[in-house]
């Protein structure tokens, strides 16, 4: 059995053929052509799936289903994108459109939910039935799995843990609220925090790191901290504390088996994961009487969304 | 069919006989005798159930099941109280003990979860499958129902929304964390906020209200605000804002059909509920594209726990 997974982003669309074990047989990406309406974009996607089939020596008619992840509010029950700021879509009947364009059965879900589903089925959290994926990237995304099922609330409007308020009346967020978790724990926020610390300390090693790598990034403070720079260590410590704050909230509310950390920042590995696991578990209510919440790095990387989308139709 | 519901508290134990429609046939309460071990307390409870049966003219052997709510971490799958600070219990096999003492089938769950289950089955949120009960009392409790089932996380250690951090590095909470929601949104917190405002304004009407009612309470600011006192209005407004902050977090994470407000503070009715519904919904992500999250006052009052406990065995 072969399935197609599609991970739609505002800039690119990742597309792949995936087998029943979650292995990618062939994949590539195409540009998201925003000059086209959603039907035009769906035609581009189907054309690319045909191309991938040809390349992999697979008959297009052997593709059993197409799963699609879309950034925004996707009502997976009705197959409709209620709203996507990135794509400028509103009330788009995406599943029906994809089935018409492809002639193949389709499913759709929010992209963060797809990534969570991918990690649950084939990645970091196999065999755990209660897990939350948190992605630390441009924003903070989340996907929640309860008793082995994706949970995203009424009309799929939930699962937005990045917009938990952790600092009441704190920094202004794009969403209109103040003090949202993603305003402090995203890669974007880390870069902002790094810049502030650099401005305050002209002698920090972080300046050298930025010169060497050509630009400031979410890695800057981690690299300088590893080399012993005090200002960078402080940035990393504070940043991990912000991440931990939101994870403690999720831990006290959900007490899952594990929280999976994905997104670009998760590439820092144990320098990030180990202190997070300590901080989070020491913050959970009655922690000495309860099983630990494991904190685990995502293992599917930026293919989690694609693989998880394909897994929607398996 | 007759069921017994038991709501164990640190001071009193509410006990009732409940029919299949959630109607209380007979109820009373007994003291929680902390000089006894858990078996002694269970014997007291069973004795009281026999007494209630006698009073109501019901044969004890017609009681089909006993459900019990306990403050603390109750693993409802194993029937064990992992930990109860109020009762000083740890790893107590409560369901087995109750079945031995009574000769009747038993179930147990956390008390806030029982209250949520009671409101779901027979109270404010009948016919809604995704609801959260938030109780504003001494602390802030929560019970979560997803797709018609109680959700409380691995080993029933979740469902502790009162300990969400909403003010990072904020006020010290008993749980060890800083800035927990219950530190700002409980009745205890409201009284603290009222006292602070009174200290700052010796001319506020709140002083007169306290004299009239004999003591400061969670009602003081609401009463003075209704009579137009500016300082009291400010207290109420800020307090509602604190409640709304946590509810927005729950709304963005769960997007339930409704959030039910229980606990003593919920007696304020529309003066509390109406502004909360506005604030919460205007804070939800992409709110103009999603169904509203209704905010509703609890309807079973302080009997919700007892009725919900009985409903565990229905």
C-alpha cells in the first residue's frame, strides 16, 4: 500500500509517497503558488504526486489515499479549512477538492496535528498513547494525542497551546493577546532574546558567533554558551525556563506519557532536552507520587508533517 | 435503581442516595474523622449509607453501586488514591476497601472530576460532549470531559488547570510554583485582592459591607461594586480578568463546547458569567471563524460532586 502525504506551507509544499511503515519512498517539494486559488494549488499537488509516482516506478492508481496538513484551522470532521492566515483561505472544502482533483480518497488536518500524528505513529512517541508534540519554530505549535487519537477540540479549533498566556499583560503577540507562550519560547523569541543580550554585552562571544555564521539565529546563544560565554548561558537558561513554563502547564493539565519537542530549536538535542525534563517534572503537582512526564526530541525532523499527513489515510 | 454518591472532603463527607435521573433521594453529611485510618472512615461512610437507606425506606441491598470523590490524585483505573494532602492518604486502595466494607460495587475519582461528571450528566452541560468544569473556591479546581469521557491524564495525574502558570515568576503558590492561576482566580485570592484594595482606600464602600456582613468574603467586592463603589468595581474587574486569562488558555487548548463555572464564586451569576464569556471569546485564536465557547454557571451547586460520584457507577 502506498499513500501520499502533503505538508502545505506558506512558501513551499512538501509532498511524498509513504509506505505503511512510514518510510518515505520518494519526496520533493513545490512552491506554494499564491497567485492561484485553492483548486489551482491542488492541481499542482496532484501533478507532483503523479511525477513522484513516475520517478518511483509506482502506478498512480496504486496510491490508496492522500493526507494533507494545512497551516490554520482545519475541521478534520468536515474536511474544511475554516481559516488559514498563511494561505489566505477561508471555508475551503479542501478534502472534497483534493478528491475531485486526484480521484483518490483524501483527509486533511492542521499541520501541527499532522506532525504530532507522524511522531506518534512512526517517530519519537511510538507505543505511548498520550503525547503532546510542541514545535519550537517561527511560532510555537502543538498537537495533542489522547488515548491514541488526535484531539483538537470542537470544530478542530483547539490545540493552540502556543497561545497560552504565561505572562499576563506581557509582550504583545500577533494574535492580539499579550504574553502568549510563543512570544517567549519560539525560535523567533530566542533570536530576540539573543539580540537583547548582545546589545547589553558588547564583549559576549555571541558577537563572534554571529560574525562567523554570517547572521544571528536560534543557534547563536547555544553555540556561545557551549563555549562558556556567561551572557549566552544566561540567554539559554532563561529561554529554557520560558519553554519549561508552558510545558509545566501542559503537564499539569494533561499529564501525558511524554511531550515531544520538535521544530528547529529541537536540533539542540540534550543541551535543551535534559534541563527541560528536570524543570518540567519538578514543577508538576504531587510529582513524587506520579509517573514522570518524559521530554523527548522529535525524531522525524521536518518530515514529520508529511509522514503524519500520509498516516491520516492509512 | 439506587446509587450512593460520596463526596469526601477534609472536614466533612457528603453522602447521598441518587436515582438514575440524578435526583437526590436522601442525603446528609458526616464529619471526616481524621483520627481513623481509611478503613475506619470507610466504615463510617457505609454506616451512614445504611442509615440513609433506612430513612428513605430503601433496602440497603438495592443500592447498586457506590461512587466516591476524593480530594487528591485518584487513579480511577486502579481504584487507588495515589496521594491526598487533605486526608494524609498515600497509595490507598480505596475502591477495594469500599467494596469490602460495603459488599457493593464501587468506583472512585478525583472530587473535581466527579463534580464535572455530575454537571455533564445532570447539570449545566447536558448534551455537550466537550466541557470543562472550573471551580472557583478555596483553590481553583478543574474537571475535563472530552468526547463524553472524563479525561485526567496518565495515572489520573492531570486535570490540574488551577496550577497553570499565568504570571511567570508571580505570587508564590502552595504547590511550590510561582504565578499559578489559582493564586489569582480562587475565592481566597479574591479576598486577598479585596483586602488590598480596602487597605488602599479607607473610604471605599467595601469597609461598610464588611461591617454589615461581619467579615470580609468573596462577596464583599461584588456587593460594593453593584452599589457603584469605584474601588470595588476595579477589584471585580481585575479579578474577572484573572479568571478570563486561565479560561482563554483552556479555550485555546481545548476549544470545548462550554466551560462551566462552579464553586462559591459562581453564585455571583451573570455579574460574573456575562463579562467572562465576552473576554474569553474575544481572546480565542481566530475567534471570528470558530464556534463560540459558552461560559455557563454550574447548576448542581455543592451537590455536583456527590451526584457525579453516584453517576460514576450508573
